[in-house]
């Protein structure tokens, strides 16, 4: 059951997905090299039960002039949530698409701006007329999805950040803490790192566990977990829930086509 989709949980999900970071007064980090393409797959479970309640795929792909990051969440009740972010040297664009809910219209957010800009343009649509908002941000305000790559490589500067949260149409301050796990038996040092994120009130926004640069597990404030699995396991669940043959068919439709299909 995809109970994540209340307004507070949606906001926390975007904040806790990933964030781009650079220290005060320092230039933004360069776009990752093209050789860094990756695919990671996860099964979601709830506390006290081993039964899958969802699946997640993370992708990073080199595109012309930059990098495309994607996160795809799928649930057995038909709900899909797809995030993508394309960044280039001169700008960045973030898209959130949610659809398949049995009792409400799908939702779309498109957030974009130029590098170093003091404002970002947000287009939101949830049935009816699209709404446009301009968000005031600082030069070092963080942007969703990119931070996961900084967290993965332990290159972020912190621990305090200002984060854009499109679903709340605003900016929020967060705190990120890193804990290195103790050495394994036999004296070998563990490469595992636990990263915990909280908001300004000290409330949890999520937790991530890495082994080197590989994401092993992600935990939501509700206790729901996403644990890494082989691609075949992910695709088998995807096929059983959505009737598709493999993960290559799990991409979201474009926001423009989705709006046209809903009469916009």
C-alpha cells in the first residue's frame, strides 16, 4: 500500500531523496563524468513484514552536455512516482510525476533555473489549470536528486543545508549527519557510512546506508525501507504489478503529454 502520498510525506520524500551541495562561498561542483553511469534497484518493505510493498530504481545517465538522474517508485496498487533531474553547466531541471492513484488525479511538478540564479521557476499541476510560482533561493540553495551523488561520493560540505522542496513550494533548512560503522571482525575497516537527515525541528527526513559509493539501504521516517536487490528481482515485481517485461519500460510519460491527456 502506497501510504507515502500524504502532503507531509510527499514533502519529506522530495527532501530526503537527494540534494546538491556546495559550501558557502565555494563554486558549485562540476557535472559528474560520463563514465559514472549507474543503475541500482531496490525492494521496499514495511516494519515487521518481509513482503514487498514497492520497488525503486535509481539511474544516472550521461546526456549531451550533462547528466540525467532518475528515481522511479512503483507500488502494487498501481501508483507510480517518477523523479528526473537533468543538469548541465548552465542550468538544471527537476520533474516529479505521480499517477495511477485510484481516487485522485495525477500530479506534476516542474522546477527549473539557471546555475547560480537567485530564483527558480515552479510549474505545478494536479488537475485544473497549471499554477506557476517563482521561488526565491540563495546561490547555494540545494536542489533535489543531485545530493545523492555527493552523498554517494562523500563529497558534500555540511552539515547544514538549505533545500528546495517543490511539493511545499518553498525552501527548508536541513541537517545531515554522517556516522561511520565500526571495523568488521578481523580488523578490516568497514567502508559503510550511515547518513541521517533531519529538519529544523529535529524531525527525521530519512536515512541512507552506503558501502563505498553503492547505496545499500534507504529508510523513510515511517520505518519503510528500500534494500538493494538484483535487477531481475526488481523487474519480476514490476512485471507482476504492471504487466511490463522489464525495467526499460518503467519510464514516466512526459509531463506535457500527461497534461494533454488530462485535457490541459
